[in-house]
C-alpha cells in the first residue's frame, strides 16, 4: 500500500512517515500544498493523509481540486477541531478527520479502516454515446462493430471511461496505465492515445477522445 502524507511541520511529517513505514506502508511526504496536490494527481496512492493548514494551498483547496478527478480516500489530520471545520472537510469529500494531537495507534487504525473499505465498485459496462466497454469480457464495441484493443489500449480506454467528462493529465495517465512517473521527454501517452483514436474514433463520424491543449485528454460525447 502506498500512502501520501501532506504535512508542513517537518517533525510531525517525519514522525508519521517513519511510523507508517514501520507499519508496512510505502509513504511519500509532501510539505507544501502545491507539492501535495502535484503528487496526488500524478501518482497513484491508496490513501492520502492531508493537513489543513499548508503553505501555498490549504487542505480545503487541495481536496476540492482532487475530487474533480481523483477518488482516493483522504484522511484530514489537523489542529482545527471545530465542528464547522469537520463538516466542511467531509462535505468537500474527506473520508475521515483526526484532530491533533493524536495517538499514532489511532491514526493507524483509522488508515487501516479506510483501506479495508476498498474502492466503490464500478460498473461492469461503460456506455459513452455508441461506444460500449465491457470490463469483465474485455470487449469494446462501437456502433455495433467489435474493436480489438491491446492490453494497454484497453487500460487507457478504461481509465478515460471511468472519468468520462474529466480532463486527465499526461502524468496521471502515465501513472495509472503504465505505473510510471511521467517524463516530459517521453511521448508514450500521446502515442498510445493516437493509436486508440485510430481504432475507436477515426472510422466514425463522431469523435469521443478530445485533446485539451496543455492539460491532457478527455473522453466525452460533445454532440
């Protein structure tokens, strides 16, 4: 399990990271809001521990941005213990809220509880316009025509379908489909998207995969 801790207090961050490492987790540590948001949107994490008071961007801003594209469980860890703050965090999409000071044992229990919940079960079949993606059968049909995809092409289409209407960045796609850090000198994502388009878009009048300049790609029916 890979976790991200976003905590600007150096001692607190290192204490949490060390304790979670010793508990069997792989833990990345970010100390500013922008660094935390960048890490959370360009790499895959099973859970994020997020402070509220952060330099650059606060926790509220980070989770609001995250929830546009990422459904990773988030546990707020903060000294702000007011009821309004807790409600705000949960309304923005947090999964749990732990107030400082805290016992590490309680943090560990809460993390393990969130991880046991697992992801929300996604549908077996995605339908976008006349495109149908059947996950269990690994079958793609558009306008009644069966389309054969490679394993990576299928994974890429699956990712786009899960987040239909959402712009996915190249780093996010690279981390999710290839489990790799995105190198700006690498065009693996662009090449893969081009090949996928050749199969599911080029033979048809209506295009479903769209490029958003300087941002990434989105799958949506714009008719």
